[in-house]
């Protein structure tokens, strides 16, 4: 019985992939896809990417429903297909990490903690400040080859793919070389945050064609409200009064900045509208990613490096399949060979992105999320300042006030959260005594 189910699963997978490949080939040959309107080219590219992801996602969903309905996990043997199914959909199996091994917490002195914190602080700042500058350069600046020919790189999907490949490789090496706790989360649950993660990254890169980098950073800083809304929907999270107050202050600051500094990349109301839509989409996808990952952390208690590895694993698959289908992989490689400087920039960009993720997870794991939020806030301030200096973005007085309000609200939220946590801790100690 189990053998028949396994054969049927293989057949369904092959048919599903071929079916969606044919659909995508047909869609890619439609004239509007081959020659989309200039102002809304991002819409066509976004839909094209999502269709590519569907080649993997939809057959996988069909298999998942079939496995659950037939109770296959309880009937399967110990063969390779049964092992793959249990790894993807079962919650009681070991997933690609050493069994029953827990990382031992070594005691450190205050001096050692200070040195380690400084190392993480500067590592994260250097990684993400360099990443921000290169991100804006790759998506907006012209490249010139030895023949004097100029070109602008346009495929954001390829940048996401390269970033995820390196991040997956780095995290996989860490998993193999270090002791990790038992991993119980079924792999399919990483698919949702992987999809939202690559979509948020794609929107982030694509938005730089329509809005300046300072606007994007401020939009990212102002995602508190959508994160709170998404937390209410996904995790039924309850928020304190100060969180609503700081969210309002942040929104007002963001409004001041946007109205005063303007958008030096907008050539028309259409491009401005496109930039707003992409930024809103980025915030929505990013908010879902953080809340879904938080839910997985709470449910399965995996280590951050495990989350990084498996999320990036699925991201690599999704982006590679999509790039292969619409020819973006070949076009991007042609651009790389035509403009060698692009190879250098995209390599450093990916290294900075991957190392930045590593520093984030190490900081959270060692010092907690509060310390990371403070470091991240400082990094966002420096990113805006650095971008304004290098790329000559104008920020006037009201825009500066808005910038101050945004980061003031973030620091105020950190302080209030810390104070409330200490008060609750003191009250609980008094009750115990």
C-alpha cells in the first residue's frame, strides 16, 4: 500500500511540475509580458516570478494534502521516499542535524561579553552599511565596460537568488560544524516565510528604481504598525499602550520626512505610486515573515541558525526555478560577463547580506532581541546618513525633524519595553518573597 502511494506521489509531482512549466512558457510568450509598459514593468515581473514559484509550491501543496488525507506518514516504511515525506511533513523526526545534542552555554566574564558585543556590533554595522550602499549602487547606477558601453542591471530576482545561495551555504556550514539542538519543525512550514522573505527582498530591490534609499530605510523603520496588525492576526498578540503611542509618533515622523524631503527618484506620479505600492508590499511581506518565524520559534524552539538555513534553502529553490523559466539567470550572467565590476559588487553585496544575517542571529542568540533592536536602530540611522552623503539625497529641516521622530519613537519603545519588563520582574520577585 505504502509503495503504491509513493509511486503516485512521484507521478503527481512530475505531472504537476510539467503542467506549470507549460503554463509559464505560454504566459512568457504573451506580447505584454515580453514588452511590458515601462511604468508598470515591475507588475509583470512580479507576476512572472510568482508563477515560477508556483511550479514548486502548488505541486508541493497537492502532495501535502494527499499525504495528510491518506495518513501516509503512519503507513510509510523506512525507505528514501518515506524519509523525505517525514522530513517535509512530520513533526517527530530528526531533520538534518545531529541528534540529541544541545549547545552548551559557556560562562563568560563581563570583559569577554563586552568584547563579543563590540565584535557583533561592528560586524553588523559594517555588513549592513556596506550592503545598503551597494544595494543602491547595483539597482540605480550605470556600469561601464572596457569598450565604454553603459548598462543598468534590472533583474532584482537574481540579486535575491545570489544572496540566498551564500546565506544558505554559510548557515549550512555552521550547522554541520557546530552542535545544535534536535530540530522538530516540519520543513514545509518554512515555505511560507521563505516565500514572503524573497518577495519582501524583491520588493525592496525593485523599489529602489522608484524611491530613494533613505525613503526605503524610513519605510522599513515604520513597519511597526503593520507588524502589530500582523501579530494580531497570526499570533493573537496583545500590545501595551506605549506601543500604540510610539507607533503613532513613528508614523507622524515618517509623514514629515516623506513630505519634506521629496522623492528624488520620481519622474512622474506613476513612478511615485509604483514606489509606494512596492514599499507597502515590502512592509506587508516582511511583517508576515517576522511574525511567522516568531511563531515557529515559539512552537518548535529551534535555533536561529537552523531557521536561517532552512528558510534560505527554500528561497534558493524558488528563485532558481523562477530564473530558469523566464531566462533571467542567463541574462544576468551575460550582464556579469559584460560588466566585470558588477561581479565584484554583487559578490560583496551577497557576502555582506549573508554575514549580516549571521551577526543578527548570533547577537539575538547571545544577548537577546533587545540588544539587537538597539544595534539595528543605530544601523538604520547611519544608513540614511551614509546614503545622503554618497548619493546626495536632500533632507530639509522638517524632514530632519521627521527623521528624529522616527528613531526617537524606536528608542522610546525599547526603553518603555525594558522598564515594563523590569517592573514585572520586581513584582514577581516580591510575590515570591
